[in-house]
């Protein structure tokens, strides 16, 4: 029989428990865990056997991108790890200060009025990046400890320095929802404060979390819709991740219905220049905290919006494994492109070198003007590479500045009798192994409940935390 939250929480001592029942229930605990474990093991094997060797051979993790929009999605310089493969889906909360991000986390996890709730207030309160994750007991984990633990997916955060690690904190607690998802609460955007005053690269840290988030909630207060430079920078960082963005118009019951409609229009008017996509992101309008709505407001609408948001969260949890496979395949494609480009640089360097040539001058000529030697065009002509997937050309000037071109072998020399060729292995993973694994996951899934079957369309949602 399906497990329900009431099995773990007999008194249903969590907000939105009727919807969390849908999220936390599943057909067969043993079968689901076995399938997930087996698929993750196979995914890890494909990564280590077919993609990781190419990363190491061509030092993929030392490639850096300087333009945020040059390579949408996951940052090109980051290497996939076991921690990222096995990590839970990440839900990220962004937005200006005092818009209700921490209150929303407290509400979803039932932490309100408990000793473990995130601190909230009308003034800017959250100064740390707070990671709420599952643990056997409730405890706080310092950022330095999180970064030092290689079994976690947060070890790359060490590159942002000790000042940032002091602003990073983890909270572990035994919550059933956290067994399947991790929440990240971020410091609020304050437009009148310079980024440098934070003591660490705030935008770079936000980008790191954005690149790994499966769902991004950008929260707004209807009384604070001003868009400044820091918020514009945030939306510039979100380019390419529009499908993961959800806009939250929080504290909606603080306005009358007519005023709320005006604010809703003003929000779209303010964000339109920042989100340049054909289909606008989903906007949820409600008040996400465990107290009763203000009188004479659209209570039914707010309740339906909450249920829709929880169903959205459910989809992220349901699609966890598919997203991991898609990420590793996308990562493999980028590693392959990088290897092909390095191979072309090495080949061009060897062709241009002569007995009397200066190696530094030859390399400088190639990296300063790669179009002159058809570096990128040759990759597009000979391989199934999209021009939109090519990395920033300036990145290779820095890359070869720290990695001598003579230290790399050409792809034709990266073969062994027992191990095969690196290029053939990564191409086989991209074109056959990973799509096959994804297909096996989809075929083993049974049809899930529709939204109406899950939440009972037409029935009035029940919530013990609100008066009917």
C-alpha cells in the first residue's frame, strides 16, 4: 500500500499535509528505491568510464567562462562529481529582502513557531546562504564542514573563499520531504548596498546555485516591486534557465483584489525587459505562511495557487532521475566539444611550428585569432556540434595561458588496446548509453495520477492551519 504522511506524522503536524500526501506517497517503496539505486549506479558507471577520462585528459575543469550568457545552463568550467550525480533535487529561493523567502521555507517544512524555524522579520534578516537538507537528527552544519566533506555536492564552494564559507550554513533535520528535495534560502537583494560590501562574490555564488537548481522560486512582495541593478544582474544570470523559474507574488492577502490586479500587471511590466522569452514564467499569487488569510480577500484563489505550487514541486521530485541523466549527457556533450577544440588547437600549433618558430608567438597568434585558422568552423563542419553550444573563444586564451599546448595529446593518440579510444567512448555514451538509460526509466514508470485525481478537482482544499 502507498505510504502516506499520516503514517510518519499521525497528527498530520505539517502544513499543506493533504498535498504533501501526494508528494510523499509512492506506489512501492522497495521497487522505487531499487530502481533509483540501480539507475544511479549505471549512470555513475557511464560517467566514470566514458566521460571522466576525457575530462581529465583535456583538463576540462580548468576551463573558465567570463560571460554569464555565453554558455547558458551549467557552468562550463565545473566538472560533474559523484556528489552531483547522487544529490537530491535543489529548490532555490531568490528575491529582494523581506519578501517572505524564509517564511515560505518555514511554511513548507512546518517549522513555524518551532525552535528550528528560520529567522524572519520586516528588516533584512537572512545574511547567509542556508541549505536545508535531510539528516537523522536536527543539527547545524558549518559552511567550512560542508565544503570539506567530499561526499556532499558543496565542496566546489571552497573556491569562493573563507569569507563566503562563514556565510554558508547547513541545517539537517529528519523530514520526509527533505528526503527527496533540498531547499536553499539566500540573502535578500539590497539595491543600495554594493556587492563588494558583502565580503565575497555574491553574484558568482548565486550563479553556482542557479546552475544546480532544479526549481528556482523568485519571490516578490507586492509593496516592493522596484527593479534595481542587483536584481537586473540576477535575471541576467537566470538566462537559459527560464523553464526552472517560478515567480512568487507573496503576501497577496495584504492587498484588496483590485489593487492586487494592478500589482500583478506592474510586476509583469517590470520583469518583461528582464525575461525575454516567448512564454512567460508561471506566477503564483498567494501568501505562503501558516496564518489565516486577511478577510475580504480571494481565499479560494490563494488556496488553489498553493496546491498548484506543491504539484509543481512534486513534478521536480518525480523527474529527479531523468534530470540527472539529461544533465550528465549535456555535460558529456560539453566535454566532447572542449576535447575537439583542444585537439584542433594542438593540431594547428603543430602545423604552424617550424624549426625557427617561437612557440609562444605561434600559440599567441592562434589563440588571439582562432577564426584565422578555422578552429571553431572546422569543428562545426566535421562534427554534429551546434554553433549555439560552442564555448566562449576568449576562455581558451586563459586556458592555454595556464596549460601548455604541448602537454596535450591529439585525440587520435588517446587510444589503447584494452580501453579503446576516448572519443569513441564518450560519443557512444552520448548517442546510445545515456538515451538508452533514459528510455528504460521512462518505460518502467506507471501512469501517475492526474492533477484532478491527486488533489480532487472541484473539492475544497482542507488545511488545518487556516480557518474555513
